[in-house]
């Protein structure tokens, strides 16, 4: 299970959380509900690790992420370079779109600021390298926000909370973690154009998820609430981005494939890639996808 080694034992058993999370898929993406696995148990509220502890580069790949099994085609060579103007994250092709049914939510929370101690901490990080700032903020939010599903906290299937509200409560779900990290990194000096709020499907767990992806040093780094590690998006083969928001822009995502390849190749863990055709992920979803709530 993805991120299992980064979680406490109690967070590795999704059954206890299933009933409260049945409405998540409908609220975010539409279509049939999927039961969200437990992403994160309550985390320690200990003192933050000094920002300079994150200065060392973090390995891009980890043993607990799935690799191609023996007897199957090996994954293709990975181009790890980050596009300077669009979020081709998780080995996808970003396709700009004019609008989406989630625009109203994004407009309400996307530019929300942080205040108080989180803001002061973020400003203090400006003395450190960009990689150190990103790692420190990822750790800060993960260690101060406990995962609580929206249905348990607010009585609704899905709600995106402003960053300051999430950090003040100390509770939230995957979208709330990502939005809080974006707001803190903005205060720490990172540019909005280099940060992407990504709504995605986790194919390994058949779960809906959201993360923050940051362009840094020519790479796309994933800030996930399931781990304090910074992971290159090219190493996450089970994440399928659906909709991405950034400063004044929104994108859906497609995948390169050879023609005439069967459509099911797009759902495979290791599709054969070639720069011939880009197929939008939205074409694979039911007509009710992106339904507004």
C-alpha cells in the first residue's frame, strides 16, 4: 500500500475509516463512490525540526513505492525535467482548460493567506535554500495537522478549508494539507507559478487524493501528507492527476500513448509511452465527473 511505511500502524488499516469516507469520490470527482483509505493518523505536535535540517538533498525514490515486477515490461526511461510553464506531473501531459466546476472552491481558498505563528515561521525560512524551505514546510504542516475526513469534521462529503483555518484547528483532510503548504510556501518566498494544487486518483489504493507539487531545481517535488519525504513526481506511477490549479490557471491531464493502443493501457501501472497522442483523463471518467457540490 502506498505510503504504508511512512504511517503509524493504526493508519494502515483502512476498514475502520471506510464508512465515513464513502462520499469523497462523488464530491470531488463525481461518479461511483470509493472508500478512502486512512491517509494519516494523528501526528505528533512536537517542536519543529530546524529548517536547516532539510538542506541535504532527499533521495528521489524509495523502496516502498511499487516497481515493475519481474516478467513484465520495465518502465520506460523517465524524463525528470520539469516543464517551465505547465504541470506535466506524474508523467502526464497537462492540458490547459478555460474553466472547471471546482473553480468556485479554488477561488475561495487558493490565495488564502496564513497568519500568526505559521506565518512567522514561514517568513523566517527565507534565510534558507529553496529545497530547505520546501522540506521544512512539508514537515511543519504534516506534524501539526491531524487527518480528519470532512464528513466527520463538517458533516459534508468534501470541503476545502482556507490555510489559516486548517492550521488553527490542527485538523483537515488531504486538500487542506496541500492548501496550507501552498500558503506557507508563498509566505516563505516561493512563486505561485511554481506551485500546483493537484486533485488525483491513487490507483494503488483506489482512493481520491490531493497533493501540492512544487517546481524546484528543474524537478516537480511532491508534498504529500502521507510522508515527510520530498518525492520526485516521476517516481509515483500510481498517481493519476485529474485536475490541477495554479496561479490564474487550471489544467486537466492526458497521457502519451502509441496508436493504435487499446484504451486500457492508460490505466496500466507502466504504460508504453511515445510522443504521439495525448488522451485527456476526463475522457475516461463518467459523464458525472467533476460534478459540483
